[in-house]
């Protein structure tokens, strides 16, 4: 296993669709590949803690007009996704190897349309709650990056993280526009909403019809239709997959 990781680490360095952050080196955010002229005008979507980038690749295959950026700190995971994107001929996927705490340095303010948190570490120990990707410090970073009205999407099998995220967003001053407790067993499809499955929430936790309208506009089929290997494993064990969408405007 260690040898395989080492081989992937060496291969990933040669891939044209991967950017490495280098300690002590910096450049203006606008000089990174995702702001190149050939991507000008394209919606930019981040997948944080992307692993093999299964959602980024799935989105890119469905929408050639968007640019999808998978971000992770593990080179061997990124290598798998980056090589698959190349094999599929996808030109609208790029990967960035960096710790998520540093993403501010790589993107222009208010230039990201959506952010996906796909099965992030729930950090169940009390001392590590601050490291959850929906903790206040991360919400600050997302608000800095997102365009006005930009949406953050969460998929998780952790009830603790799901509940915490709703509370964290509302305390921050954001708006939970959609939440579903069991994504794959709901009546939901990509174009219709069932009121018994999806709910919009205001800052005080009350239902909001405007939240439902916003969700219809921002809904991505990938929330249910793109199923990662981690998600498949969770489902095989009987876990329910939770989905939430929120804004930080």
C-alpha cells in the first residue's frame, strides 16, 4: 500500500490538471490555471476534501460549461481522480493539492459559484469540532470566495455534523435553504421538490417558501445522482445520506 501511494505521488507531479501548493511560495490568485482565459466566464465549483474527485468528475461530465475544482491534501487520492479525468477527456476539471485552511490564497474574492463538502470528516471528538468544514472559520472563508447568492452543499452520513452545520450556519447569519435527512429514500428528483422531504429554513429554523424557490434554481442533480465510493459503502451498511444547501450572503 505504501509503495502504491509513493508511485501515485510521483505520477501526480506530471499531470497537467493538478496544481501543487508549495510551502513558502505564493502568487496572485488570478495567476492560477482556473483563471486562464479559456475558462473565462465559466461558473467555478469547488469540491473540498474531494478525495478521488468523484463529484467533480461527475459534474464536469454532465456540464461542459462549468469548471470543477477538486481540492484535497492527499496526493495519492488526487492522482486517481486527475488520471480518470484525463482518460475521460474532461478539460473542465482541475485539482489543487492544498490544505483547505489555505484556500483563500488561491482564489479571487467572490469568484466561486458553488462549494461542495462531500463527506467531510465529522470530527466527532469535542477537541476537534473546530476543524469541521462548517465551523465558523471555514464559513468566513466560503463567504469570502462565493459570488453573491453562491451556495454551499453538504453531503454526509453523520447526524452530528448535519445538525452542527445547520446550527453553525444560522449562528453565523447564513440561510439554510434546503435540508433532507435521507437523500436516497426521499421522493426527490432533479427537477421537483416534495414538501415532505425537503424544507427551507430561515435563520430562526422556521420553514421558508423563499428557500424552496432558491433551491429549485440552485439544485444540482449530483446531490443524489452522483454516488461516490464512500457513499456506496455507507449505504451498504444501512446509513442514511443527509443533504443540506445553504447561503452565506
